[in-house]
């Protein structure tokens, strides 16, 4: 009897674990329409919960997140108040803080604030997916010893004076080095300082990763941090401080392509060969034009050697010429062949005679019948 009771109790405990525990840990969605409710729901949310924005909201103070959380903006806008109430050092609108924090911002617009729009601090991860950030006084995003993953980010003008889109930095109290992961699309209204590495004495190294298939990429050359499009054309470049060492899989160098009074810059792997097809793929030819060759000088005297690896910044001059199209010779008019047969009228007379004979025969037959 006692054994039966023990078995029943164990079975009941197993059922409780199977049914109660999953329900308790299931992520939930919390809808908010104003700042106070937003802060309250963030503070009470369980790790993995989703905060769903249901209205445009005015933000008056920094919001700090130290857990895994998704904020679904549903296309709404969070705007920083002119009367910002915080006097603390952190005056960023959203900060993911320390290693337990993983903040995903999705389908949301962040507008105006005294410092940054978003910050990933000291081991925290921030994921930006269809996010617009504009009009923040210090910059759009601060990667402060944390990790930033860009999936779909549009940067308006951020920073007072010079633009400051994404700032890679490490504060004095941070123990981790920053990491930037490109995994999609990064667009900016300003071309300068889209990605900028801080020179504050605390930052000594950082990591750049480009996920497979990402549209925009961030590379590091010897002296610059470079944002490129999907074809590795340079969109923006910012000086890399001498005191900072990047962690990258392959070092890059610039190749400048000069043709028809135009120039464009691409990045390629250092110490690797490039091909004529690669250079040609970046050139848009006018109709009836062709590439005649690739040269090391603008006077087209020395051909570029594609068998040599690229070890430093290089310029390739592309000679282009117009294709000469020969005009077809005019066709001579073709004279119609003349009918040399004499016009005697025999055919006409023969037809008339045949008709008369037929009528005569018909008349004879008719007479006999009468």
C-alpha cells in the first residue's frame, strides 16, 4: 500500500514538472501605450518576454534593461522629451546592460535625445531589426564594451556638428571589448562617420564580423574603418586610431578604379590576387564602348599585372574606347527585267477565233434540231 502511494506521488510530481513548469516559463507579450507603463512592464517582464508598443510615446528618462527582452515597435515612434529628467551620466534612451542583457528592438523609430539612441554596455547584446534612429546629440548607437548586431538599421543625422552613427567604444568601467556584427542592411543619411572607432585611451581592441549574405559590410583597412555595399564599393570610411587594434578575419586594402574621369573605391583582401573580371564588374560602360585594357598609370603606358597580389592601396586605370560601327554601303537599285517578247497580238486573236468557232458550232447544232 505504501509503495502504491509513493508511486502515485512520484507520478503526480512528474506531471507537475511537465505541465506547470513550461507554462510558468512561457514568454508573454505585454502591450503598452505610454512611458510609465513601458517602464513598469520592462521591469516586471520575464526574460524572453515581448513588449509591444501600441502608440507613439514621449520618453523623458533613460531606460535600462538587464535581461533578455524584445521590444516590438509596430512602426510607432518613441521621441525624447525636451525636458529630459535624468541627470545621471547615462542619458541614452535604451541601454542593454551587462552580460545577461539581450535587447532586440524591432520595427521602431527612435527620435531625439541628449546622448545616444541605443547602447550595448559591457557584455550586453543589442539587435536592431527595422529600426530608425535620428537626431540624438552624441550619436545613434554606442557599442560600449557590448555587442551590436545590425539586421536592418537606418541612421538619420546624429551627433552635434559632425555625424556620429555607430560609435565603437569602451568606457573606463567596462571589462569587455566591443563587437559589431553586420547581418543585413545599414543605411545612413550622412556619409561621414557612419561607423566610428573612439580614441579615448580605454579602447584597445574590437571585433568586426560580417555574417554570410549580409548586404552591407564593415571592413578594416590599415588606416580606416570602411562601410561597403554588397559589391564592396566604399560608402563611408573613417580613420582608425593608431592606438586601437581590430580583430578581423582578413585584412583589407583599397583599390581605386579610375575610368572616363570617374573614380570609385572598392576593398579587396590584402595579399591576394584580383582579376580583370572583378574590376570590369564595377564599371558601367556607355553604349558602344568597350574596355581596351588595365594600366598602372593614367597615360596607359604600363599594363597592370593581375598575376601580382595586392599588398597595399592600389589604383588601376581603365582605358575605354568607343566601338567604331561601320555604316553599311547603300544598296544599288535593282532594274526590273524587260520582256523582250514582241507584242504581236497573236494571243488575243487566237482567243477571239476560238470563241467565234464555238458559237458557229452551237448555231449548226441548233439548226439541225429545228
